[in-house]
C-alpha cells in the first residue's frame, strides 16, 4: 500500500467488532419488536432478539469496512470534539437512524423513505472526510443490501409486507447501510495509528 | 449596493432553481402521499405528484431568496466542512424536515408542532451566519405562508382537516419556511463569488 | 472553590429560571396533550397545561444545575457559533427531544426508547465540554427521575399505562433528563463570567 494507509491494532479490530455486533443487536431488536422484520428460520440460537449469525455478520462487516477505510486513506484529522465524544455522536447517530427505520413502519411510506434517506445524507455529509468514506458507504450498501436480498429470497427472514420494499427488502435499507458504512470507517480512523509520514 | 454585496453567476442561479424545484417536488410528494395536502384544482399538468406551478414557485423562490441573501451580505466564510458537504447537509436537513411534517399528520398535533419548530430552530441557528439570514427566513415565511393561505382560501388545494391549522394552512408551516429561507440563502452563498474587498 | 470556578450574575440566574420554566411548560404541554402524562391531583392552579409546581421545579432545577456547573468548572470556551446561536441550538435540541418523547407514545416502545436515548446521547456528546457536564447530567437524571418516581407513587400524576415504564415512570425518562442536565449546565456557562485566571 501507499504511504497514506494507516494500521489498526488488534484492540482496535476487537473494538470495531464489539461496536458493530452490539449496535446490530440493538437495531435488530427494534426491527423484530416492531414487526419490521421476522426471522422465518432459526438454525442457530437466538442472542437477545437476533439469530446468532446477525450480530456476527454486522460485527465482521464493521471490522472489514474499518480495515478497508484505514488502508485506503489512513490520514487522521483531529476530530472536532475529542475522539471519545466524536465516536459517541457517530454511534448514537447510526443507532438512532436504525431505531427510526423501525418506528416508521406504520407511517406513510414515501415520507418515511425520504426522512430515512435525508437523515442518512446528513450523517454521510457530516462525518465523511475523504473519498474513501464514500467507498465504504457504497461497499456497505452493496454487500449489506445484497446479502439481505439473498437471505430474504431464501426465506431466512422477511420484511413486513406493509413496508415499501424492493427485491424483498425495505426501500429505506440502502440509506441505513450508506450511513453505517461511513461511520464504520470513521470509527476505524479513531482507533488507528497515524500513517508513517 | 455596498461593497458587502456579492454576486451570483448564471450557473449559480440555475443550480438554486433546480435544487429548489427538485426539493419541492420531493417534499410535496410526501405531503400528497400522506394526505397532508390535496390538490383541489388541476389547471396545469402534474409533474410527479405536484401541479406544475408548485416546483416552479419553489424554484423561483429559492433563486429570489438566494439573490437577496448575496446582495444583502455576500461575505463568505469558509464552510465548516467543504462546500459540497456543507451544501449536502443543508439540503438534506430541510428535505428531512419537509418529510417530517408529512409523517406527523396522524400524531398529537401540539407535540408535532413543537417538534417541527424545534428542528427548524436547530437548522436556523446552526446554519445562519449573519442577520441577512434572518431576513431571508422571514421573507420566506411571509411570502410562502401568505401565498399558501391565498391558494387554500381559493380552494386550489387544501391541508387535511385533521391537522392543527390557521387560516387554512398547517400550524407548523411557518417553521418549515423559516428553515427553508435560511438554507436558500446559505446555498446561494456557496455558489456566489466573493465581494470585491 | 478553586480558581476554575466561575460565577453567575443575578440576570444569568433569572434567565436560567425562565428558560427552564418555559421549556418545561412547552414540553409538559406536549406530554399532557398526547396523554403521555395525566395530572391526578391539582392542589395548585394550572399554568397552561401544567400544575404550577411543575414549571417552578424545572426552572429551579435549571438554576441549580447551572450554578453547580459553573462552580465545578467555569472555564468558558468560545462557543462554536456565537453564544446566542449556540444557546438557541441547545434549547431547541432539548425541547425537540421532549416533544419526541410525546410523539412516540403509540409507537413500538423498544424502538421508541432506543431513539430517545440515541438522540440524548448525540446531545450529550455534542454539547458536553468537560467532566462537569456529566456530573450535571447524572444529577439531573437522579433528582429528576427520583422526584417523578415519588410523585407518581403518590398518585400526583401518572404516565400512561401503554408506555414502557419502570417504577411508574417512562423508560425513556432518564435519557431526557441526561440531555437536559448537560444543556442546563452549558447554558449557565454562556451566561457566566470567566474565572479569574
């Protein structure tokens, strides 16, 4: 890699996995409790309201996105308000957007979709600092939405039929993944060591 | 004008018109689909869910507000996070507020009104940089709400009867226009050239 | 006290009381109108939708938290966007969160609770500038939630039975008080005079 790439310690990778897994569990609980999503098969044990594969997938995805982000462009700017506070704002923003997608289930879907994408756009534009963040956002949306489309088609789980959907998943889903991808990458930057030069 | 006034190129004016018209179409779609507003007369063709005069009015209003803002005080500060990202945050914030006004139709109206004005106040206080922004906010509210009151009285369109209303329009409407006025002016600053001194 | 403590003028204390009392009246109106809370006893006259003790309690609490915050650590940083605009953003953020807690009454409670705590976390992490802010947040939550638990147990008022509750109060209530505590302290800093050194 070029000199712009930074690196993540083992502790950083573990932190990313835990944040992703716990955030995924909280958000999935919102989706399950609101009936937004329903697990149709349960080959694995449940962890809280989720099939075990779900937090493992979100945790691993967060590690992968973070690793890619730091490799692509590891240059770290001083965060606007201290790393801890900046990280807390970023995590809370994505978890809040996740909960919002559960709350709009019974609402008029066009307005719900516009609101989710608007909040996602605020998060992306507020926290992205380099083109590498957009790479992470697009990768998260492609792989996340793609995997969910496959699993919904395989009847592993389903999105409620009263939601606006495409290919079996909620129309607002790409917005949630775009925001998540940027934050996964930015959290990794907070945990990374600076590039050599 | 004094030396504080800046200027807008033709490209900037076109960009303001397009942003206003497209944003208006998206927001109006939310209002129509949620039953918040209903067109009662359709003398012109529909564009998406809107009578053609609606996007033309919002686009023209955005150009007018932007032109006024830049003439009143064209001094540009470096935006906090790059012009493109700052513009994206501003547009997404107002479109999100627009969608929110559609989503609160069936909710308890007093709390809905407080939430809309609170979000509008955050947008105004977050993005306004000079007294000229408040001029734009007030102009947008006076003309926007005024025109809607006249058109509602003329039975061109109506706000749903289950909304809290005054003079035929939603009680939260001035809040939406105040936020829109500030953002129209600030977008114009992003597109403007600096004043001479 | 140490040299880090600042001081509040009488005007500052009055301003804090008025902001707290008026904000409390607006938020309580949202709760009463949405049926989130119901007054069961009315020994005192009503002011708008609130028993008179409520705005007095919130106003006094805001003064107390502000006084504590300034004494603990009165060092003032220049606010990011001017004191007036920063104060307006902070007040609007907490009033908006207050209104949000009224709007989520009929929604799936787990997602509603996650959204309220996520927004509260954004407010805390966005506006806190020192450990003293967390002291104020915890004090507000302990005393605010504690007093409400006692008053609910005494049947002075009640939270609606269709809310997720603990000890008679809404599960999201600590989140609202945590955000309020930080903002009460930060508003006091805006009104305070700098410490001597």
